[in-house]
């Protein structure tokens, strides 16, 4: 089932099409991926794959790459990277999500009849030991939740090996419709706290999205230089836009405020 999986969307579709988890974990999985379970057409699959594309290209050039995923959620990208030879640690401050990620790993190992070099921990990035350093740090739609932001940015730099890469996929704060939608959702309360099932309380950014330019500045002061910004996707996840993928692919990248997402690829100076 998990053999010869070539893309993240193909990997995710296996979980959508098969109830592979126990009831509690399956319920959480279905809730986490509600929008994709309702609609995951080829156009949205393309953009889902686009998020991880840069990171996978980097990993393909490194022998036995060591990866940290910050804000791993249910572990989809961590497990996909481990399936393709990376040694991955996925971390998240939500203990139920971490538990579900571990259960998914168990399911895969039984099906593959082999161990995956992948571990999951219920921990904040600020709590990680800097003795361990990584070839790649991957953050997908989670940087805007990480607080305190300056401390987190510095910590990420300390966790990267010299010449290591940081890849972040984020919502585009230049887009006025995204800003309006987020303001309606959270108002002026941009930072609150997340409390897990054990009662541990940690600061949590409340959809505190930022522009690519701000992200570049945030990390440049911590010796991580911008290598590339890639803007992608214009329209929401709706069948009305399924035939507009070609238009989104060729839309001029300098009109960045029209795009809903971007990928940042940075590299730490040696």
C-alpha cells in the first residue's frame, strides 16, 4: 500500500481512502483534514505537492538527511519524508495530534514490515536540545503559530547545521482577502495560549501571518539567508476553480499580493 509512493498527495489519498486507524485517532484525522476530505481535486493535490517540492529536492541531494519538522500536526509530511529515506523528528505542542502521528507510523511499519527513521514528540521547538542539529528544518503552515517569534527564529538557526536549509510554507499576508478573513476569525487577539490534555500551557500565535519580506528579515539577522521565494495558488478550494490551474501556473509572480501562499527557502551561512 505504501510502496512506491511518489507524491505527498498520493500518500495522503491512501489515508483518505482507507480507515487505517483506531476510532479515536481516525476521528481526529477526519476532523483535521475535513476540507480535503470534502474536496481534494487534482488542482488542490498539485498545490499540496508544491508545498513540499523544494524540501524534497534539497533532501535528494543529501546522504542520510536529518530533518526536523516544526508543527508536524498528524505527521503526514514527516512520514512521507521518512518513507523517502530521511531521518525525521516531528514535533508539535498538541499531544493528541502527536499520538495520532505515532499511530500512523505504527500502521505504516506493520504494512511495510520495516522500521521508519521517524519519531514524534509533544514538545515546543524552544524545548529542543541544540546539541542536535539538522540538515533541513521544514515548517508547513505553522510558523505563524510559533511564539515568542524572535526566540523561535533564533532557536531555529541554532538547530540548523552550517549550510543547512530552512523551508517554510506560509499563507501570504500581502493578500488582502486573507487578512480580512483572519481578522474576522480572530479580531485583534494575535497571541493566545494552547493548553494540551495534560494541562501544559504554551504561547500560541493566533493566525499571525506575515509577508515573505518580513520572513526574510526575521531570519537574516540569525544568519539564515534567503535563497528563493515561490508564490503559488490564487483561488480557494472549490470545484468552481478546478479548471483554472493553468491560469494559476502562468500568473505573473511579481503580482505577489494576488497569491494566497508562498514558500520560503533559506540557507544558514557556514
